[in-house]
C-alpha cells in the first residue's frame, strides 16, 4: 500500500462503485468494498469485500470499527427513478436516512465523507448550472438526493464533499440495471442478428 489512506466504499456492486474499485486497485490504495448483496464484482478481491446495509447503522459501525477508514465514498443508492416513485419510503431510507447514518458515523470518527449526488437536483430549465444555483427536484429520486445533500450542508461536521455526477454509463460485471451504452449495444446486436 502506498499511503495511510483507507477508503470504505459503499455500493461497490454498482456501476460507479465497480469503476472506483478498479481505480483503487490500480493506485494500490487500501480499501474495503461494501454493498448490499454478496460480491458480484469478480474484479474485487473477496478479502476486500463485506456485505453492508447502509440503512443499518450497526452494520456500518461494525465495518468502521474493524477497518478504521479515513474516508467513506458513498455510491450506494436507490437509483432507479421509477422504483423510487413506487417505493417512496424505501427510497427515503436508502437515499436519505442512510446518509444520515454515514454522516453521524463519519463525524464521530473524523472520517471524510464523499457523497454521490446528481444533476437531477436541478429542474433542467436554466442550465448550465453553478453548484450554488437553486435546486428544484422534479421526482422522488431527485428530491431524496436534495434531502441527502442538505443533511451534509446543514451539518456542523464539515469534512465532506458532494459529487454531482450526470449520466453514468459503461460496462460492468453483473450489474443490477442497464445504462445507455448497454441499451445501444443490445439494440445493435439485435439488428445485426
Ligand atoms: N447512474 C447514473 O446515471 C447516475 C447519475 C447521476 C448520479 N448517480 C449517482 O451515483 C451513485 C452511483 O450510481 P450507480 O449508477 O453506480 O448506481 P447502481 O449501479 O444502481 O448501484 C447502486 C448500488 O447501491 C447498492 N445499494 C442499494 N441499497 C443499498 C443498501 N441499503 N445498502 C448498501 N448498498 C445498497 C446496490 O447494491 P447491491 O447491488 O449489492 O444490491 C447497488 O449496487 C448514486 O448515488 C447515484 O444516485 C448516478
């Protein structure tokens, strides 16, 4: 390992999580990958993986006690916008209450918290946006991300960062959902068959 940085990543089975794991391995940084289910990413060594439910505070505390991270990268989320409309309470638990868990534990242990958010916090009517522009979420998913951002913004603990990404696309291992590149590839395959 090349530094004292120890990174705990949530949502490591997801698309962004898998790509971050790949970068951490390349850079030979110490990390613990976590996700809700069992490890579905064959590129992530099994001794670097534990299942961790971010809605369960005790689960997070156990991992933090054992691994002692200096930084948590939270990519875990309910990301399917339609599912969020159908399961509003679950969306709130995963996308907001769980971020509260991560924030409290980060503050108690002086861990840097890097939280993933989205351009969906804006309504899209007046872009391009500055990060300080007024938010106006138009969906349950977007509102949950705004609420999670506000937890951090209003906290007395300031060792955090919010990264708002736009469409994440690409190939991954055993992903639970598709993305624009995979849709296009499947459509092209069907046309050539
Ligand atoms: N995809 C996009 O286009 C996009 C755009 C803007 C922002 N973002 C944000 O970027 C982040 C990563 O997105 P992504 O596309 O990589 O997500 P993704 O592929 O849907 O992966 C999300 C991961 O979260 C995990 N998860 C769900 N509930 C959990 C829980 N209770 N405890 C622990 N882990 C849980 C799932 O784990 P299991 O697979 O193990 O169940 C899943 O692998 C999210 O915060 C998302 O809001 C994404």
